[in-house]
C-alpha cells in the first residue's frame, strides 16, 4: 500500500493538465472581456453615425 501512495503522490501528470486548463480559462475570460469592450465601443460608434445621418 505504501508504494502505491508514494507513486500517487509523486505523479504530476494531472497537475500539468489542471495548469493548462487554468491557463485556457484565463485566456478565454480575457478574450470575452476584450470582445465585450470592443462590442460596446462599436455599438456607440454605429449609434453616433446613425444619429448623424438622421439629423441631416
């Protein structure tokens, strides 16, 4: 039983997968936040353009 527990404690293959999953999650959140900011700015620009065309 002790060799099994030692081998399990020394195994780091799962830790690497978790690290990659965390990095992927952080990148996804950053992209989502960036897309939201860009979308908000684009929406404001198109609204301004539309307002200028309507006022003429």
